[in-house]
């Protein structure tokens, strides 16, 4: 069954899909701040890293990183402070996304 993830930036929500149905979520997210937008469009999971440290942002920890664009990932982060383009999830939600999504799975981000 094809897994996948969707993000609705304006609604500040994300969810996981399988077989065309929502299987997890929607859960709250924060996305990119002004000047650092979260990219919109259709993507694929390109890599996963259990504990990534951002070389671009002072080795900021990014637990449960699921990258869908180079430099942008789903990961545990603040749900009150906008990101530098990533999709921040709660700790529990990021773990679910990390454990559910595989490299090659579709990701759709809508404005």
C-alpha cells in the first residue's frame, strides 16, 4: 500500500495517507518563516536520518528527519515558532512520520 504525506501550509496541518485514505492526523505543524518558505509542490522522500544536525543553522538538532527536498524535512520542532523551511511536528508526530514514511514515498505540500 502506498504511503505518503500531505502538508497544508495555510491550515498548519499535516497527515499521512495509505491506500488513498488518511491513516494518521491531521496533526499541527509549523512551516517556513518569511524569507525561508517551505517549498510547495509534489516531492518524494529523499532520505531519513534519526538525529540530523543542521550544518546550515549552527548544528541545530533535527530529530526524526524525513527529507523531501534537500535542506527541508519533517522533524521534531517548535509548534509555535516558524521554521527555516522545514515542517515542524510534535515529538510523537515526527516519530510516526519517521517510522511510516520510506525513501521514494510521495509528499505533497500545498499553500
